[in-house]
């Protein structure tokens, strides 16, 4: 796709709402218009906690070439392979292609920006390398 095939995009806070129906039932998502603007090369959306964590995401990998999470508010606890990682507001995580991970706990105010390429990335459940701590109580 050439730069001429990419579209200009400007999304203001009132232009799109947080909605359910995304990858996880316990989160809500706000589309930022990037998938359409890039012809599906990249997606960017805001992800917000919707319910208290119960079982978390389960172990999975994404079929993606590029994936970052930038925590805007609150915090989340992940397992990346066998390492527990606390991601707090202001932290940026690059999830390399194929990394096994599990989001198992998060604060009620958790909100992050997720940027992934391609826009139609997949999420596939996998066997985990270790046990995962239980989430805390809200």
C-alpha cells in the first residue's frame, strides 16, 4: 500500500464509543479508525476494563507482525512466557511475534492503547509454560 492509498484519519473522543464484542468479553473497545485508514495494515484501539478479572485471557499467542500495549490508566499483570510482569500507567510493552502470554489481573480503571499489525490479527490458545497467580479482588 502506498502512502496515497492510506487515508487521513482524525478521531475525536466523541466520534466513537466504547463497545463490547471485541476479543475479550470482560473488556470494552473503542476503535480509533486506523484499520480503515490503513486498509487493514494496522489496528489501534483503546481497551478498558469492563468486569473484574475471573479467569483472565488464558495462555495465548497472537498472529501478528507487530503488537504494542501502552498503559494509559491503572495497571495489569501479565505472564510473558514464565515471567510475571506488572504493566502500569505510562509503561509500553512490545509483544514480540509468537510470545506466549496471559493477562490475569488488572485494576478497575485499567485502560490501554493497543496497536497491532495486521488489523485482522488472530489470537490462538496455547499450552502455558507455568502456573499463573490468581487475580486479586476488586
